[in-house]
C-alpha cells in the first residue's frame, strides 16, 4: 500500500548507460549511470524515484518504452513483444551530479535472488538502460518534528530526504538493517537524530523499528512522518502515528516497497 502521488516529469523516457558499478556495503551495490540523455532528467532531490528498465533478453529495446508509466503507459509496456521487453523495477535516486553528468542508484543484493540485484552486481560499463521519472514521495511540510522510518530497502530514500531537508529540521530517522555493516554515511541536519537499528536474522522486518517508534517522545500535534520499506513496516508506522499518536493522515507519507514472502514486481 502507498499514499504517494505519482508526479510525472516532462523529461519522459530517459536513455542512460552504465558507467561503473561498485559494492558500497556488503548488501548494497551502487550503479552509476551516465549518457547525454541525463541532461533531460528533471532532478528534484529528496526521495525522487523512477521506473528503471533493465535488459534481461539479448534483444531488449529501450527506445519504444512509454514516456510515462500511468495506466496507459503500463498497457503499452505490456503490449511490447516479450522477447524485446525489458524488466522494469522502481528505484530511488541516491545522488545526482551535473559535472560530470552522473546518477547513482543503490541496489540491494541478496546473492542470486531477484532480477535487479543480480543485474547490478554483474552489469558491465556501457550497458544500456532507461528510466521514467515518477517524482518525489516526500513533500516537505512545516513541522516542529519529523520522523522518518525505513528498512534497508528504504535507506536510499531516507538518505536523500536527510540530505535535502531544511537544515533546521528536528526529529528522528529510524533505519532498520539486518546487517549493521550496511550502514552508510548520511548528511542529516544537526537536529535530526539517526537511529541505526539491527534486527535478528529471523525477525520480522520492521519489528525493531516499530517498537523503537512507539517509545519515542514525539510532538504529535506538529509532526510530519514518512515510512517506507517492507509493507508491514510502512503500514504499521503509519497506523501507529495516526491511531496511537493522533497525527493527521495527510501528514504521514508511506509506501510498501516490498512484501514479506512475495517477490518484487
């Protein structure tokens, strides 16, 4: 589930190519994209996300993909021949640079599981891909406190928000990982306390983050919340803030990036 509004950019379909790939933590691979097409990319910061098209067949094409990915765009994508139709997954901009023109994307890699993770771990420079911008889920609101909650899949989104939010922001960022070695260097405002949380290998994703959230001293009357990651974590955090703390529904953004026991789609 999600209450994030998709805001398509005028940049439409952007053709890119892989410049390099590196393992930045034990379970996170960073792929850097470049190419002249990136000059058209409308970078907005925060947790900006996009549909990433990657090749899984020898004859996959990227030039005939839809420029937007609403209902009509999705139908057009499904009508493409399967032998030339790339796989599309959702990802967040980790970093965007104009000199040189580069875009970093962090991929969670769990060995050979999934499609995009193994692709990122093995991709070679020069490999073609494409992206369709979908906008930002995070919309800054005036608030005395901000609470960000995520698991490892939501780390890039929280990292972008912490980097770009007002420098006088106050609050908490709860980031739950199953491996503490996957911590990354972040750029939070001085008033944002970052809590790196570790869950046991067999624990339910979000269990540590949700219990920590429940124990926080929060100003519910003037608070903005953001929760992304496994569906139970995202919906659980929103439910707690709205039902238990009395935060307005319109002040809590949430999105289930994946669901326990179900492959990403």
